[in-house]
C-alpha cells in the first residue's frame, strides 16, 4: 500500500525500547494512561503505519506533574524516540499550572525540535479558557505550532469530563485566531458543539480519533454520518479535519479503514489523511 | 526425563498472516537433548493461533480467507454482532477484535509432535504455522520439549 499521510494522534505508550530505557514509563502506561496491552518493539508501531498506508505519526506526551505527579513521556523522551525513526513527529507537553510553561514550550520546540503542543485538560485539571494560560497560547502562536487539546470523553479514572466540553475552547479559538487548534476525539459526546465551533472558527480543527462504543466502523458511521451528516464534514470542514487513531487505544489500521469507509470523496480523504496535517505541522516560525 | 520450555518471539507484519515456525520448533528439539519424547507448541495470545497444514501459499490464503468468512473482523449485523464490542476497563480500551479471537478458537492455539531419535516426527508435507489474526505484533510462542535423553 502506498504510504502517505499522517496519523495526528498517537501515544507511544507501548514502545518496548523506551520502557527498557525508562522503566517509569511502564507505570505511566498502566496507572496513568491506563492501557493494558503488551509492550511492543517500535517495529510493530511502524508496521501499523505501513498496513494503514500512512507515512508518519504524531507522538503525544502529557505533562501531568501538578495534577498527577507524573508525566506520560517527557519532552526529552519524545525527542529521544523521534530520533529512532524519521517517521515520528514529536509534540511537547507542559504542565499548564507551571508559570514557566511558556518558556519550557519554547525550549521544547527550539532545542528538542518538537512540532506542536499537546494539552489534556481532563488529566491536567484545567479549563482551557483560563486566562492564566494565555501566555502559553501566545508562545505557541509565536512559535507557529498547533495545540492539540484532548476534548470530550476521558477514560482515565479520576479525569473529569467537564474539562473537555467544547465550549471551554471557544474563547481560545476566538482570542487567538492565528493559533491552529485541534480538538481531539471529535469532542464526543459533544460532537455537534465541536462542529459548531469548527464552522465558526476556521483555526479550529477536529481529529477523528473517536471510539467510545461498538467498533471504529460503526462508531464513526454513527458520529460522522448520523449525528452530523457526512456532507457537513465534506463540504464545510474538509480543511479542518485531520486523521487521528488514538493508538494504542485503537489500532491505526482499524481507524484508518473506518475513516476511509465513511464515503468521503478521494480529494477529501487526501485532505484528512495528508494535506491538513502537513499544513498544521508546516507553520513553524 | 528432560523437560525444557522455550519462549520464542514471532514478529508478524500484516493484519492476518501465516508464519512458518517449523525451523524454530525443530531447533528447540535439537537444543533440548531429548532423544525420544514429545514437543508441544502453543501461542501465548488469544487473537493468534498455531496450526499444522501443508506449507504452500495457496493453502495459506485459503485458511485465512475461510477463517475470515466464518468469523469476520467487522461485526455481522443483527443477532451475530459481537458482544465483545464494549469498553474493557482492565484494558483501558474497547474490545472490537472478537472476530480475531473466534478465528483463534476455530484454527486452534497449539500442536504437538512425537520426537524419535532426536528428530521431530512429522508428515512430509506438514508445517507448523504461527497464525496472526490481529497484527502486526510481536508475539510469543511457548515450545516445550519432554522426553528421555539418549
């Protein structure tokens, strides 16, 4: 299969080489991120991309120092893993409660080569439109990098869903019109709210990494053809949707097949799988 | 009496795939020192299998195609939809590979052969296959050799 395109939402929690080097990552996987699958060599991750027909994957860490006294990969560990394969694109995370977060983000981007910011309001326990975070958003805007926010449902025990409601992100989208924002997981179950925001704010994007019942095929069919008609995504939001799998909670191959089976036109699939992600990653100043 | 257990790792590269592990089974027997006895092999995973068949590509395709027909990856509509399609709290994710588990049951998860004069006794066309139903993954196969030394 031709390999082109990017998975914009993966967590490298199962990479065996990294767990061997950093044993604390086993606890992060099991007790913080809460994933039970077996650890795998990096090769399995890259083969997942291969059979999904994708070239690259965005790796997402979570700095939950204040809320959980832990990190799910540090920025340095993400950079270390990215050095193992040119197919991996690293994002940074910072503790949103840390006053030095903007400077730490600048360091992660300029010194470690990371290319976006991941924030998880439910796990990190903050509301996205808290004004104390605006310097962090301003730093991301200045750097020309996107922010990917976890939004919608959170599986992890102790994570409160209220932090992930889409309207928490409206002020950020409105106050930083030049800052590319991605709301992950279609913000399900508030997908209609998330679509409304995306229709109103062109800097706001949605990733497809949503699976909360049934299976990728049936869930996405429900969310992206029944809850919201597919035509809304194809006609109005085609430049604001990026493919994301949420690997390893969902295998990349399964989510890619589900998105490809929804009925999008080929040009729209190319936007979702490749072009939109490339544009988001290409704004680095 | 010798009893030796070996764990080998098999890296699958496709979603569904048959991988000939006959050489690894024979190697385990050769390394065990068992002259007359039995060798058993078993996959450690419930979405993969072990089976014995003729080692030709056309049969590999037929095995995989018909297991997929009997237990499709995508859940059938209606009565035969998969109950496994639900959130598994112990795994932190949904279970949506019921078809792969069912293939594992249908195709089997283990096999055994006699050992005679230090060699695996098998039919001339028989090969031992590790069968991946939900790859690509690094998988573990247990090979246990039991028997008497020379």
